């Protein structure tokens, strides 16, 4: 799923931390980073963070409830 215009990065990672299954960030090179890992969170955000806002990310979530959680976050924020 593609997510866009994440303005509240702290809240975004709170939602990621609440996910029960694996959530991966797909990089421009096609690599997949496990966003449940704090180290991967810091590394990935250092590479794409711009002006306190994340314009677009491609995420893969494997559990339906995690997908629903991420969709709710995007609709509410």
C-alpha cells in the first residue's frame, strides 16, 4: 500500500508499534525494511525524512487488522 503526506511521524510510528504482524517499508531499490525494528525506523526515516513530513511511502503489512489500522491512521491524519 502507498501512504502519503505523513505529517505526524511520532503518531505514525505509534501505529506501526501497535501492529501485530510484520510491517515493511519498500525502498526505491526494492529492499524491504522491517519497520517494527527501531533501528530500521531510524535508518529509513533518516534517508527519506524531509521538512518534518513524509510525502510518500510504500508499505507492506501482512495482517488484515494491521492494514485496517494503517488505513484508519491515513484517513484520520
